[in-house]
């Protein structure tokens, strides 16, 4: 069983992100190692635990369950025999836009764990942005305004294709949410799921939302991860957004994602 003393943590950008080596998760980890990983996760918001090729879907679910309750996606199917493990493959227009996962849910995921199974020789990097730092760098006047606003989030066209009623995949959340553990505020609107500011028209909402989305993509807030097979990346869905780079040229790209149930944003 892995122990915390073997961990090596390397910070990868000023905004967020760290690489962790020296631990093999498939055999289980002791409580001290788990605590060290969770502390690094809260500090860096995105951590990559390298060298986890031996993990099976059952291992991934078992490890994830030590962090919280595994969430099954409401309309994207799990891989056969492993409820809660979703196959992620080639980049799509949805995944290439900056977003947090499943924000149309009443309780969006707290975090996600993505395990690289097949990675192209080049291309297919994933970028993460620190949405807390984005919020903190806005002007005091704009932050004060955002603190009074809520936004409407709706499921994507995949929800319609799955036959779900629109009201079942629609929620209203604060534009800036407070992290339940750190207390830090972060921007919580994204181009995949946010449709408009609550109480505003779509046309009135568009200029403000477009401005906020543009801030998320600024390079000083971003960590860009170049995948290796066996990378297990864990990110905080409450205070980051992510987007894949769609430059694989059709090469095979397979990753397995597990998400953990979060709380209702406040």
C-alpha cells in the first residue's frame, strides 16, 4: 500500500496545476497518502497523478469513492458493467469550449477524475483555468454586481436526444459561487450550459457573459496538460473550467472519467 512519504509534487503553472509521482493507486493508499493528495488537490485545484496504467475501472471507482459519492451522468451512458465510469474520446465542439462539468444539475459535480487510456502521439491536450483567480482579478465594481446575479444553466442537445424533459436539466445557480471547503469565490458560468442571466433576456445577458467567458481563456489563468497514458487527472469542478484542444487529426484518444457528487452552489 502506498504511503505519503513517497509523494513528489511538482507545481506546473502559476495559476493552478501540479504533477504528482511516487504513488501507485491500484493497490490502494493509506489514509495519510489520501490526505496528502486531497490537500494538494485543494491547493493546486488540478493534480495529475502519473503512472496509473495498472488501474482498472473497478480500481478507479474504488479510489474515487474514498473522495465522496460517485455521480452517474444523467444522460451520457457509463461504460458497460461500471456505472459512473464514462468514456471520453475525440474532441467535440462542446468539449473544446471552456466549461465546468454538468452545471445544469441541481448539485453539479464537486470534482472529476480522468484516467488516460489511449493518447495520440501529438495533440489532444486539455487546458484548465482557475475560475477563482478569474473572479478575484475582476474589478471590485463588477464583482459586486456579479455577487447579486444568478444564471440559468441547461443541459446540452444530448439531453434532448436522450429524451429528457428540458425542465429536468435546467437549474439556476449563482454567477459567482463560494467553495464549500476553502471559502474562495469563483466564476460559475460557462458557454456549454449557461443560457442567460436569471431575470435578463438572452440579448441583455450576452455581452456580460461573453466578457466573462473571454476572461476564463486568458493564458495567465491556464494550465495546459500534455497527456501520457496512465495519467490520472483530478480537478475541482467548483472553481475551475476546462477545454480540450481539438488537434488530434482523428487519432484515437480514450480516457475514463469518474465524477463525484457536489453540493448546491451558494
